[in-house]
C-alpha cells in the first residue's frame, strides 16, 4: 500500500510553451478528464498530437480509422492523430486459429458463470499475443511521433487509458447487479473476484489501465533521450483513482467509491510511475476525484462524493463565486427542493455507520455489501429523482468543474512534479477553481 500523498498547494510553474508537443495517449471522449489538460496545452500554444485505439471490423479484427473517422477525430482533438490502432488488453487476441478470451467466455450464462473454469494456459497465450501486439503497435506509433516532435521541444505525454471489460453479454447482467443492484437484485463484488471470469477481467484491467503506462514509457525512451540531448524535457502523466478527500463533518476526509474493481490495476499504475521515477523519469499518476464520465456512469453512487465540493468552494473562497455555483446547482432541482436539503442528506449519508465503515484506506479496494448498496444506490436514486431533468444533474455540473480544475493542476504540477503519485482532493480542486474565477 502506498502512502496517501495529496497535492496541497496550487502549482505555479510552467515549462511548456508554443513549439512544445502534447501527446494524448488514449482517445478523446466527450466528457473525459483529459479535456481539462487539452485546454491547458492549447492555451500554452503547444502542438497537439494524439493516438487512436482503432476500431473493430465485423469479425472483431482491429483496424485503423477510416479517412472519414480520422478526419472527425482530428477535428475533435485539434491535432494530428497517428493512425495505428492502440487498443490495449487481450480479450480479443489469440494465437492464430485458437479461441480468444471472449470466445472462452461466450458459453457463460447467469446460472453457471460462478462455477465455470477457464483454460488458463490458453488465457496466458492470449495475453502474450495481446501484449506483443500492443507493444509492437506502440513502437510503430512512437516511430511516427518521433518524426513529428522537433529537437528543442519539451514533450508532455498524457495517458488516459483505462478499461478492459470483455464484451460478453453475461458480464453486462453481472455488472448491473454488482454496481447498480440492491435488495433481491444485488450481487456482491466478491462473487465476481472469486470467479475465473473475474480473475480474467482483473488481468485485462492490469493490461489496459496499468501496463500501457509502462509500455508507453519504455517505447518512448528513444524520443525522450533525443530531446534530452538538446535540453528538452519529457513528462508523463496518468489519471489514477485511489479515493478522494472530501469535506465530511467540516474536515477533509478520505473516502472512496466501493467496490472499485479497477483498484488493483490503479495501484499497479502507481507502481509503474514509482518505478519510472526511480530511474529518473518524471512520471506522475494523479489520483483524481470521482466524476461522471462515459467510463464511470455504470457505478451508481460514485457521484455522491461530488456534492460536498460545493461546501469546499465556500470554505476555500470568500463565498462570492461559490454562491453562484450553489444557485446554478439549485436551479437544477425540482421546485420546492433546496440544495441545503440535498447537502443535509449527503451529510447523513456520510455519517451513516455502514458508509463510514468503508472509509478504510489500508483495506482499499474493499468488497461491497448488500447493506452498502442499499444505502448508496438508494441515496443516489433518491437524489437523482429530485432533479428536474435526469440528463442535467448537479453532479454533471460539478463534474465539469472538477475536470476544469484538474487541467491546470496537472499541467503545472507536471512541470516540476513533487512525486510519482499525487492525490488531487477537493481542497486543492476548490482552491484552483476559486483562483480561476
Ligand atoms: N471518471 C472518474 O470518476 C475518474 C476518477 C479518477 C480517475 N479517472 C481516470 O481518468 C482516466 C480517463 O477516464 P474518464 O473517466 O475521463 O473517461 P473516458 O471514457 O473519457 O476515458 C477512458 C479512456 O480509456 C481509453 N480506453 C478504454 N478502453 C481502452 C482499451 N481497451 N485500450 C486502450 N485505451 C482504452 C479510452 O480511449 C479513453 O481515452 C482513466 O484513467 C480513468 O480511470 C476517472
């Protein structure tokens, strides 16, 4: 277990300027975290480059983007994209003529998946094929990038990759029970972790969420060393998650979403940053607050920790701008429902003994329980129901604020990073927002 190492002060150094290069290692999705960093890179006048995860054809074969897809993705990014498919993980990889992990999982049904055993020798062969494919594509992408990054430039690699859920019908049903279910429909996360299906998914998470960071750092060593010869600096950042300190009972306290099944992979991601740091490479994992994005929407209740940000905004500023945010948020609620009511409900939620028992950093990532799901999913559903429009939630509004703040925090901290793993908690997020507005 790593020590909790929060970033407490707003960083103010910036080594990046026009002519320097920002590379997005992952693909840009609408509401994703990396939008905040991209805004900063654009403001600094950096050249923006990106990669793609590629697309799958009707036979699940990975392919580059078509011309039309590439044009759209480049317009969206505001920069050139190296068109080598960088889908990570091995769920659809296998030695020629043998079944891939998704094929192996195809026979699983809701009534047999817990007992089903996988052929681990075959899974291992598939993993080797997937890793070799990703490493070779990354090498190819780096060779392309090498030509686009001039001597004398500083270079910023932003890693966003996270995922690895295989496309099997049965997992969707299981995930709905683990992350959204309560009462009769609840299923404990431990059931998944104890199954072969769960073990295979954790291996794939490791590949996508964690090891891609290591492969990136290794594959870009040539570019890094070339730039260094002319004094050019290279930085690597990745988005982690390992709980967040939020205001509970007037104090910043660490809490987490449970069960965060990707937690093991996120700790491995931290290990990769620490190993690189040990070799003198400036690689930092920024453990970020819970926000609502395409990737986190499945976790019902993950958004509950966002509400106390409103209180952090009051605490860290003089109240003026924070008050406007309160009013904006209140306007999203049904007539007759006050924001104070919601914040009181969140305070009760955090004081609840079941919820409090999960604030255990040393035991992270803990398994979920039926009692937890009852309170967490229940509170989430109740609060969502108090909004005028389920598609315009207070937590959407607050997610955008958090995202906006992490851009400058990560961008500037990366200029002179304090360490390989840093937490961006609600205190520094609130201070950054107040400073910006
Ligand atoms: N949303 C949150 O609450 C939260 C909190 C802390 C950290 N993060 C982290 O922030 C990062 C960005 O996530 P986000 O929530 O902004 O969502 P997002 O959906 O915008 O980003 C997910 C990224 O993962 C990439 N990806 C997914 N599957 C992949 C695969 N098989 N191979 C390669 N790349 C793949 C996508 O291209 C995309 O860039 C992730 O590392 C995520 O874990 C998110």
